[in-house]
């Protein structure tokens, strides 16, 4: 990575890090739900798959007293994976950090995962490509596997324009700890790259991908982000 690209990554990641540390994307709540789900589901060692793991900063808390045997984190960003390596350093399990596109990494796995997690990372894709990724996640899971998906979500009857208007009206005020240029970065990214689905559409995509059941298990207080659980 050249110096300019690294600098751009560091600026964008620092701004994203502010949102995470202010809990503006409800990472705290979803970390708690992931932790409780893993405690309830797994008494024996299991394999965990983290799709677009970023810096994996929530995982030490999510894995507290959880018998994870193997962690496979996939991300396109090498600097993010370096942060992930440091965050996962003390975990008592095998850690495999995979610097690849998630679709490519998912379709070349040789061992089934028992639990898969994907947070804030596939809403950039067109609907058909989201389905392809969900199918690849479904195929990467063993029988009785579970998949948790946390993504921006349009409210019923809202189109993308309405979502973006609501995003700007609500979050520009709410995220007042961001500088003008940091808000500009976020807005530029969201308005050009984000293609959230409605809750019904996320669930329908899960069904089309082959999951036997799916349900919404969390909605954040601003109603921009929702967590879905799918069962193999
Ligand atoms: C907003 S961050 C989310 C990180 C983390 N999952 C979280 O919830 O904080 C999105 C991540 O997706 C990664 N990403 C985007 N497209 C990807 C792709 N096609 N394959 C692998 N990683 C990808 C980015 O590098 C980035 O780390």
C-alpha cells in the first residue's frame, strides 16, 4: 500500500473509530447480543467466521467465556487486519486472518463454520450480489450453523432517497462530535456507496440464500441499523 492510500485508510478508519467509540452504530448492544447468542448456542468448541471483520475490535468481548476453537476473519484491508491481529492477540483460539475479497474467501473454505457474523459490510453491494454473498455464507456453514447479519436497513415504505434524507437530517445533528470534514467523509461515503435493504428484503434474501429461518432480533434506537439471525 502506498503512503497516500495508507493515509486515506487511516483518516477514514479514525472517523469510523469515532462512531464506534461513541456507540453511534450500537456496537455495544450488538456485541452483547452476539456474546449471549454464542453462550446460549455453544457449549463445545466451535468455528467462527467473521465476514469483513475490519479491526475485529468487538471480538474479545463477544468471545468472553465462549469456547471458540477457530476464528477466521476476512477483510480486503491489510491495515485493518493488522489492527485485528493486535485486538485478537490474547484470544485462546486459533486465529486466521485472511486478506481477501469475502466472496472469494467464502467460496474457497474447506471446513464448515458453526457461527458466522457479518456487520456493516454488505450493504454496498447490489441486491443480486448481496444474495450471492448470503448464499456463499450459507454454503460455508455446517448443519445447525447460525448466521448473524447487522446492516443499515430502510424502514418499511422508505426508498433510498428517503433513507439518505433521514440519515442526513438525523445523524448530522446527532453525530455533533465529528468535525465538518469528518461528517463530509461519512456523508460522501453513505450517499455514494450505501444501498440498504428493508427488513423484509434482508429476510427475503436470507430465505432465497437457503436459510431455513430468519428473524430480526435488534433494531437500534435511531432505526438505521438492524440485526438479523438466520439458521441453517
Ligand atoms: C464499516 S467496516 C465494518 C467492520 C466491522 N465488521 C464492524 O462492524 O465494525 C467495513 C469493512 O468491510 C471491508 N470490506 C468491504 N468490502 C469487502 C470485500 N469485498 N471483501 C472483504 N472485505 C470487505 C472493509 O475493508 C472494512 O473493513
